C-alpha cells in the first residue's frame, strides 16, 4: 500500500530554502543536476520542455520533480530570464566527504532579468538596466544600474509621467520598489513595459555603499541608490567592486522626448516590427565595439542641449572626416577591442576565465596605436579624450607573462598559467614531464627484460599506473616479477614498487600543479581587479572614439553636412532628407525638401493629400534635429538650426490597445503633453490632429490648438491637416505660414511631386489616393459623383462637414468659424469714410462669398 509521504531531511532543507524565494525558480543542486520540485517542477517542465517525473512515486502524494544537468544549466536559466522569471541557484557549500548528516546548501545567487551577467544572456550592444524607484514628499527617487558594466546613476523625478518616460527610455526589464508605490503606477508600468517587480524596503549600513553614493546631493536619491545596492548585494552575494560611483543626472540637461515621441519617431525600435532595422539607430550604428554600440544608444536617447558640448563633438567628427586613412586604421584597431566594460565587470564578479584575460590583453594592446592615430589628427578637439586613453601597459605585461595563449575555458583544470611565471609550478611540471619520460623508459626496459613486445604501461583513475600483459604472454613472465593488481578478460595488470613510487610523484605533481595554477590565476585576477576604475575610464573613452568614428563614416557615406547652430530661433534646412527613408530608397530616388522658419515664423500649416510625404517631411525635421544635437552631421545640403530643449510628436494614428485607449484619446493625450510642457525653445510636430472625432469637433479642436500654440506656447511647430478650411488662419495669425505638397493632375491622373511648396493646397485628391490603393472602379465613380454634388452645394469646393447632422454642427461651429474670423478682421480694416458705394458693394460681395 502506498504510504503518505513524510518529508526527508533533504526535502525539509529544500522547503526551508524555497520559503525565502517564493517568486523564483529554485535550482536545487543534487550531484550533477539542479532539481526542481512541486510547482516549480510543473511550470519549468512546461516552459523548458523537460520531462516531469516525481519523487516518492509510490506514495499517496508523489512530489512533482524535474531537473537539468548543472553543466548545461546556463541555457535553461537564460530561457527563464528572457521570459521574465527569476532563478535562485542553490549549491552545496560543504564537501560531502566531510559533511556530517545533510550536506549544507545555500542560494549563492539570485539571477533576475535586471541582474543578468553572463554574456550569452545579453545582447552585446544593449545595456541591461536594473531600476529602483521610491516615492516621498510628492516626488520620486529614481536610480538605475547595469550590473554587467558597473554604470550607476540617479535622479529625482516630479511625477508618474516622468517615471514612465525614464523607465521606457532605459528599456529596463526589472524595477525594484524601495518604498510604497501606488497601484496605478505599478499597473501602468506593467502594461507599458511588461516589467518584473522586486522590492527592497530595508537599508543596511555599508561603508562601500556610502562611498558609492557620496556624490549624490538629494536625500531621496541617496536612499533609493543605497537600497538598489543592497538589493544587488543580497541577490548576487559577491563582490560589487566594479560598480562605479553614482552620478546624479537631470533629464532636463538633455533634449527631452517623451515616451510617445520616441515611439512615433522610431528612434531605436520600429513601430511595425519592434526591431532595430529601419530605425535611426540602425542607420547611425557603424560602431566597431559593443561598448560603442551601447553608448550610441545612450546618446540617441539623450541628445545634448549645450552648444559648447555639441560643437566639441562636431569638431572631433570633422577631424575624422578629414582624415580618411587615419580613420580606416582607427576602425581596424577598434575591431580588435573586446567589451572592456563587461570584462571588467566579470573580473570583479569572479566569473572571468583565461580566455577573457587574453581578450583583455588584445584590447589593451590597441590603445597606444589608437592614441598615436588621434594625436596625428588632433587640433585641440581631442585633448580631453586623449587624457582618458591611458595605455594600461602594466596589465598587458602581467597577462602576457602569466596567461597561456591556449588557455582553456575552465580555470580549475590546469594549462592556464604560462611556463616561467612561477618557479614552484615549473618544478611540478618538470616532475610531470620527467615522470612521463620515466614511464616511457620503464616500459622499454621491461619489454627488453621480459621479451614481451606488447607489454605496456597504462593508467586509469581507479587503479592508477599499471603494467599490462596479455594472457597469451603470461607464460613468458617470470614468477614473482610483478605484483598482480587486476584481471581482465584477455589481460592481467600488475604493479611494482618502482612504478608505485613514480605514480606517487607524478600524481602529487599533477594535483599540486592544478591547485597552484588556480591560486595563481586568482592572484592575477585580483591584481587586475585593482585596476578596474582605470579600465572603466579607458572603456568610456574608447566608446566615445567609436561613436564619433561611426558619425564620420555615416557622414561620408551619405554625404551629410555639418549643421550650424544659432541662438536666434531660426531654422533653415536646404534640400533636407529623411535619413532612414533615403537609406532604404537610395540617394538618387529620394526627393529632398527644404524648410525655412525665420524668427517671425512659428507655425507651418501643411496641406496636401495622403501618401504625398507630409509625415515623412515632419519626421525628417525631427530626426535632423536629433542627429544635430547628438553631434552628428545631418542629411542636407546645408542646415542652420536653433538648439531645441524638447521635441513633441504626434505622427500616425495608433490605438493604444494595451492601455485601453482609442486613437483619438492617444492623440489628445499627446497634444496635451506638448501644450503643457513645450517652451518657446521646443519643437512640436502634429500630424492630422483631430481626425478621430466628428468633422466639426476635429476642426474646432485643430484650430484652437493652432491658436493656443501661436499665442501662448510659441514653439516652432509643423501642423499638417486635411482641414483646408484652416488655411485662412494665415490671415489672422501673423506667425503662421501655409505650405503644401505639390501634385500634378493630367487626364484624370495625379502625380505627387513629394515637394513642399508655399501656400495652401487647392484640393485633397482623396479619390485619386483611393484609386492608387486599388479600390473598385464603380466605387470610385460613385465617390466622384458625390464629390461633384457636394461641391455644387458649397459653390466652391467640397465641404467634408456636410453630413446628416449638418445643421446642428454648423450652428455650433459657426460661432468660432475661421471664415468669420477672417471677415471680422477685414471689416475692422475697412476705412468707411474713404470707400465709395461701388467699392462697398464689391467688398460685401467678396465677404459673402467667403462665408
């Protein structure tokens, strides 16, 4: 009869450890496997496609169980982490041979989405940020760290919107709450970013953490950063020596773009595919190192707003652009530079191996050549960066002398340390080599003495060294010459006192050699660990060099120009191009467009048909501004730009289904962000605002928003619309100008010129666009008939407002109509005392036509 399961001491130990890690898969080490039990086993078997078995299968309640080999565990861990889970790794922490009772086990590391260190689980050119958040006195403390590189930063944020913007900009995968956070914000973060949540409410005193937070000035920043470091210490349970001193940053010190704007502009992620291809990052990334790739992404996320800093980057890009051969050599050197930031992190973390140190040496060897190349083209712009490009010759020498060029991946099996590095190790190796020579000589002498030609000296781990003689030759062996050790099916194995003595010498040398090598490797690693700060400083400088050469490469390849920057709110781009679209289409096919907005022009009102290039025109301006403020050159014949503080975009219609919001609601939210936060130094791009509601509602809102920007916000604004009725606003808003997309109509066919022209468009060409889209011919003919009818009713042109509820809506809208505003303005300007009756009749006739 099956018995009720009584927990064994091992399962009691498992349950006790699991109680502290309820939100993680517990990988419990049993021999050569990590085992999982209960719900962990059931879920892991499904996710990892493992065979689900059971422990105590004959009991009434067998325990579900599954496992993975310890040597292959990393792949399984990566899979769980990628799907947003945590993994607690529980190891045996005492030798089973010396343990009394149950072998002691402890969790040695908690791996979470925000704390992945293994290079296989990380994309080389992506950071892996872990974020911490606290709330106090109506403000948020916000800190983030990349455990793999050691970067640590903190700031204070005013509201939930700012928290969402920062977390989305970092593409953080895990957020640690260090105080109570509202459930609304938690839900928003979960919906938007699909984050893993963790908590660290306690702050533990630690001198190292106090040092790392010493340069932070705000109490809330010190607290949230300190708790973030506590979380790392408690989950990783190892050295955090590579974590850099926390830097305070202010989002306002960079060009600000909210969550929606970055999404709409496809800076690093395609709206359609969610991938890098087809984005500005994809275009700009000609970096040669993983570090450079990560820094480029950070520069893209936070363009500069200080002219002096932008100018400094431009100067370095220009010097590289002017030095083709030096740049080519520089790129060749950079391709040999490995990921110094993450190598430094692995040194501190203790999971670096011999091959990693060889990669470190190869990287450091490139530094003197890179310095020489930059010195050769330096006219002063590179001075500061050259100071940080310190050749770490002492580390190169250390690794050169210590690490074997053919070092294996494992650091505990020998052959890591070079001959000549340590006298004792050399002696052990000499003994091993001599021992093997002695064995060869012994085999030869015994063959001669016995006359047995196939006698051989062999070795296995159970019996050690032995002399083996086949049974066919046993008759030729003198009685008592050897001591019998083992009998096989077709041979006998023997030992002799001399062989036993040799065995002791060789095995002792091998064992001591491996142990000594391991200790020597740890000592080398420790010495390199002392140079981590210097390594990180060098890595940062090399990253900057890499991004700047990438800018120069792109500028040359696509014929970009150096933009000029002004303080006069003037914007002039001659023959500008959309960089990404141009790369896809090719330089010859893309039709460039100019844009001019002097000090007296705040708003460009853009009309023209769909598919004609209005959205592309607006996007290309935003991307040009972003590239310019990153320090990159821009796609144009010439460009003179103000330095913007913020960019707000509403381009393209999209429902936010995850957040349960309609297109129109998203439109209004994005418009609200711009109207509330834009300054006269901002750039606003609104595409087809107001389409998501009834026609007159939309038109009224569009006009009111234009007027508000003109009178209150005063930001440079591009506003595209299908509401042709709004084009008369240039008569009442002096800082608004009409432009339109050119089109040519011939024999009923329309060709869009994709060229911006002064003035308003005279028609929408909607039916022609529908024809291009392939709608049925009879449907298009019916639409043309309806259009003619509507145009006759209006007397001049089609009015999209003539719908079933026409009378009600017109009466509402006419109270604020654009036409009446224009008429009133004209009436105000008429000098009645100087107007003849005939002129007055003509004026009345024209006014009547207008309304």
